[in-house]
C-alpha cells in the first residue's frame, strides 16, 4: 500500500486486514486437529496450539500437569489421542474458535472500507474461509 502511494488510512486498514487475517489463519491451523473428524488417523498437535493454551488457562497448571501425566504411556510417550479428548472436554477449543471468528470479522471490517471490486471480494472470501471449519 505504501509503495502504491495509498493514503495513511488505506495503509492502516490494509495492515489491520493482514494482521487479523494472519491471526485468524494461525488459529484455524491450530484448531484443525481438534475439529476435523478423521477416524483412525494418527493425531498430533503442538502443546502450544491455541486450544491447548486456552485449556491450560481454564484448568490451571496443576490440573494440566496431572492430565499430561495421565496421557503419558508406560514407554514415556504422550498419547495424543487421549490428550486430544481431554482438551476437547473443556472450553479451550470453543475459546479458540471464538477468537478465530473474531479475527475473521475484524479482517472483514477493515476490508469493507475499500471500494467494492473483484479484488475486495476475493479478500473477503479469504477472510470468510479462515473461520470455516
């Protein structure tokens, strides 16, 4: 936007669109193991994924450590399927979904200030897609 010599307001709105879109995309990516229903597929996810972080905040560190111990096998491996079920049993996934939708909506708000065009419609479709599961 700067290189194309758009005004400061347009630059700010484009920045807000990009910021919220990228945050929504990251949340969408973090949520995938928790919302897709592949039966029999191996489950892995980061312990720093948004649903897990929200879960940890909700249940507290002591309970989280107990849940990690309960999901650890005798060979000292983490049973991700068991941990996934544990995280899904609380509100961490819902909190991450809500935050993903929030960022998608904020991106849409920012892009609405631009004149209607095919380019804007494409950017709106991208923002809508971030919040679809």
